C-alpha cells in the first residue's frame, strides 16, 4: 500500500498516481496493508523467501567455487602447503564476492582470479612444474561460476 501524501488515500502499489486525487505516488515508500488477508502480505513473504533462497544458493556456489580453486591448486598445481591452499581458497571467495556484487563480470572475474593466483604464486614462491595447468584452471573456472550465479539469480526472479 502507498498512502498519498496529499489526501491520505491508501492506494495499491501498482498505481503510479493516487486514485482519489491523481497526485504522483511513485516516490512514496510502500507500507504493508493493515488487513492481514490482503494478498500483498503473501507476495512480500514469497519475495523474502525467494531472496533468502537466492542468497543461500549463491553462498553455496561461492564456497564450492573456492574449494574448486584450492583443489586445482592442490592436484595439478602440486601445492601442498595448507596456508597457501587457504590463500587460494580466500582468493576464490574474493572472486565469488565480486561476481555476487556485480563488481566483476565474466571476463573480469577470470582476470581477477588469474591475477590473484599469480600474485600468490610470486609472493610465496610456490612455483611447481605443473603450475601452468593450475593457472589455466584458475582462469577458466571463474567463467563457469559467473554463468552459474547468473542462472541462480535469473531462476529466482
């Protein structure tokens, strides 16, 4: 419900102007209806459930992605140091956060993960014989995460 600031008439949310006095109510904040049987309450509850489901699914995708980044560093990258694997896991969480907040897109997420992985490798000297395979995996995997998160958001609209 939107209450008209001019005449105090209670209007439905879908109307851009007051039904009674024709004053614009586009910028008026919406308030819940006083009637508990109003369908607006059900719609708000459904919207809140959908928002919680989306957050839960995005969180799961981000954690699974970060585990994948650490796994790629461990198996083909031959990095067995637990602190370095935790750094790779943290870099995966940073990229997942950037994708979730629309800071990074499909290409920039791959670039961000690649740069973070190279920084970790250079700063901590974890250069192994098969590190190139690890870097390729770290550059390709964020594109899949971006598509997965896009599908989650699109499915829950």
